[in-house]
């Protein structure tokens, strides 16, 4: 329940009429008293995902639900390098926050592309600012991501925090998303979070409790 309150009012309340048997059955939730709240923030593009099994598709995820007319308009999605617009757009999942784009041609391996997005609106009519997002379609090869350092016995500490970590290195000239990657430690399997390992850059794999201790030493992946 949202109520606009004139400046002259000093109080607000609810008057409930009930029988004695219903006196404990009134529930009020998410009550706001004040000026009307208007959404003026445009949607934000959160991620662009490629799929090795579908080399002509992209999955876009936004910060909030989008209108059907704007989100499913093929002319709102453009690949700069090829000049192609999306041939088909479909919502994926619930909430109208994720849109799958289908293009007429497959993306080439390891080529840098720029996806341009315009005209997309949220349910309040706020239009996204023109977005240009880089992405690369690739299948990793052996030894392109390396374990370059293993800190298995940090005690006693010598110049570093007293915690275990693995240092990994991305040798490629573009960032790599670690979503769904797995790290096996003896019989224990750990899934890595959705985080980017920067181009020709390093990451430190460690426990969540040790992550704050390593924050000053590089790109920490808890």
C-alpha cells in the first residue's frame, strides 16, 4: 500500500473493524507513507554470455525487468564488426530480465566483437543508455590458463598473510569468465564464482575467510 501524504498531515493510521474472533488476523506489510516513489533509473546490462553449443547466440542479463516491445525488438541489438542485427529475440527464464539473441551467422573463434544496444526500456519506461559491450567467442585450449603458484603451507608466515591460496594466470589477450569452472582438491570439488580473469592477468583462489587478508595482493577469487 502506497499513500501520498499532504504536508499538513502529521499522522497516519489504520482503523480496523472486526469481530472478536478475527482480532489477530489483520496483517499490514510494505506500508509506505510519503511522496510517490517514481522509478527514474534506466536498466543496466549486467552480463553478455556466449555458448559453445550455440555459436550464433548471446544471452543478455539486465538489472530489472524489461518491456516486451523494446527488449524483443531485433533492431535494438547490433554487432558492429559484421553489421548484423539480431534475427530473433526471446525472453529466457522468469522476470523478463534475460534476453537470448539469435544472429544469422556464427561468431568466429577468438575474434573481438562489439555488441551495441539501444532503445531497451524497463517497465517504467526508462530507456537504457547506448551500450557497447565487448565479447569474444572462444573455446579454451590446454595450458592457456595456468596454476603459477601454490601456497600450501603458509605457516610460519614470511611476508604474506597466513593463508593458503592458488595463483592462476590467463595467458590470453582477452578476459575469461570462470563461471562453472571446477577446482578439485583431493576428493572435494569446488565451483568457481562468476568472475572475470583479466587478459594476461592473475587471480588468487582462496577461501572466503582468507579473501580479506589477500585483498591487497591482487585479484582475489573466494
